[in-house]
C-alpha cells in the first residue's frame, strides 16, 4: 500500500523515524512532516505565508522524506496535492511524543493531521505514547501500527474515519492487548507566569497541570491498565443527543 507519514514533532523526531523504519518493510512510504516542533497546533493551516518544502535524507531510511515549514495539516495537504504522485491508501500520523487521549485531541496536531486526511477522502491513523517513553517504546508502537493498518484495510475502513491509537509506555511483554474504546477526559489546568520584560509590555509563559479523569472504559482508563487503545474519530462534531432538543429553542 501507499502510505503518507506525518507528525507534529518534526521530521527528525524519534517517533516518526521508528514508524517509517517498520512500515517501509511492507509498504511504499512517503514522509512529509514539519521542519520543526509543531505540537498543539490543532488543525491550523498556513494562509498568509509560502510553504517551504525541502527534500531530506534520513540516515537508515530508504523512503522519500520532505520537511515543510508549516503545520501538520499543511503537511498532509501539500503532501497529497504536490509531493505524492500516486493514490495514497492511508495517512499515518505520529508516533507522537505524549499521549493524545480524551479532550486533549482537540489541541493535537497529530490527530488533526489525521483528520485532514479524512477531509481529503483518505482513512488515517493517529498514534501516540507517553512523553517520557524510552526509545524502544516507539519501536513497539510501530509494530502495533503495522498490525492495525492490516486489520483496518482488511475490514475496509471508511475513508472518513480516524483511528486514534495510544500505546502505553511499558515493555511489550506487559501490554495486555488492544481495546477499542471511547475518549475520556484529559485537560490542563493552565496558569500564566509573568516574567520580566525589557519594554512596557507584559510577558507571560503558559504553565499548567495535567488533569486526567480515568472514566471507566475510556482511553486513559485502559492505557493506565496496560492496553493499547483504539478510538474511532470523525470530523462531524454534531451532538446528535441534543440536536432535536436545541431545535425546539428556535
């Protein structure tokens, strides 16, 4: 199959390298990723500036690779439109340095890159692990992605579906299996720390505390118990449960 790989941690991140190394054994890979760190950019795209694309040589990989001076969503758009000259069967985004679980997915450039693929009519997988993961965890995650790709394509995944995958940062022998589940609740309690400024302006740095609610049978619940989680996502954010009720208001 023809796969497009991207991420939000940048083209030199260890997660995307491990993914490419594993998947290029079985598939035709083109990597298109940001030239620098683009975490928490969500689904932003570049409008007012030109995108700079550069072909990269990544030691130990045989696949073509391009860096882009833009966001993860930019990478998918320009990759599909300009850099890959054949039909892409699936877009793989990750492996992200840091879990993308619960409501955190709304900020995630990794997940948004996968969603952008589905807007272009291509199914996608977004994959993440803990930010403190050892290097071998990315190799483990890549092997799970290879398996998930085969199962998804074998079952004819729809072209508007993202599979959001989180791999616990533990040894492979300790992983209990895979669970398909809903998203949970992961939020940040932000606060801003004021720092000194040389002019009359005020300068603030964002800091905060991650708050995880391990809702039963959710992604964070199962990752915490040692499972790889898979959550199907869709770009239609309509709340169908209250659609009819809200219509009565007007």
